[in-house]
């Protein structure tokens, strides 16, 4: 069965304290892995798509990496405005375009 | 680019009435649209997938006669919650995917409260 697990569930960081969020997945065939940021009461905001092992994408303080079993979202020198829930989703090659979501990591960055 | 809107952002309705939520892709044509439901501090739960001009495909456990989905054009999908009850109160989010792409772009969500 295809599934996605994110860890930790929640993370508190001091401003400037770098860390990584993990997204482990099992899927019959990976079409893509997607990272989103969600603020309370809002829809998810697209961050990155990763397609193959070894691929990396960067945007400001965020960097996403992909292996055959997991993805990491590295946050370098975070700021309070990076506080949000980060969601990981995978899309299998099974023919549909639907996502399998992880449960998310709630990040709080303290000033 | 890739902007998706939802209307209304909040709605309160009485038990037994129906409510319609609109989802629009503003700057691209959405081959596929998805409807999700999200409970507090939980991840998104896919309710159904709709392709323009076709009947929606509902996930297991989602009542298709209660949650009516219409995807009449490449920029508009609607979700109608029929005979709403308090347990239908939730945050509903739509997303849209353009042809030849894999990413979903999400709307801002609709908070439904049934009294």
C-alpha cells in the first residue's frame, strides 16, 4: 500500500537554528514528490516538485532533496515567518494524478 | 501564475439546506480538479477527483449523492453539499491541475459551518 510518513509531527526552533523535516514514502512507482506550506486557515502553498533520486530544489531558506525512500526539507537560518505546517505528498505512476499526503510537520520558529 | 480561487471563503447554513462552493482556476485551464476536506490539525482528505466534462470519481466512504461535484468548464468546478448537517462542518479545499503537469495548486479554502 502506498503511504507517506512525515516526522517530526511538531518542531520548535529558535530563529536562526537550522533543521530538517523528513518525508518517508513507499509507493509502487514514484511520479513525483511535492512539498507544500500551509498557514492556519489557508490552502496549501506549492513549494517544490522532485521527480528522481538525487534531485535538489532551493527557494530562499528552503532546500528539498530526494532519495529513493525519503525526502528532506532543509530550513537554513529560519525566521518566525517560516512558521507553518509543511506537507509532503507523493503521486504514483498508477495512472491517476491524485496525491497521497503525509500528516504534516508543524513548525514554530521563535524570535 | 497558477492561482486558484474559492468562493465563498466562509459560509454558515442551517441544517437541512444545501450550499454550493465554487473553485476557479484564474490563469490556467484545469484539466483535473480535486476536492479535499480538512479537519483541525489534520492533513487533507481527498473527497473526489473531477475531470472537465466527466463525472467525478469519489473516494471510498464519500457519499456522492451528498457531495455533488460538477466540473463544467476548464476553469470552474463546484461542490454542493446537499441537506447539510452539523457533522458536515469542516474546511473544504479545492485544487487544480493543468494539462501536461503534475502539480496541484490549491485554493484558499472554504470554512463551512452548519447550525
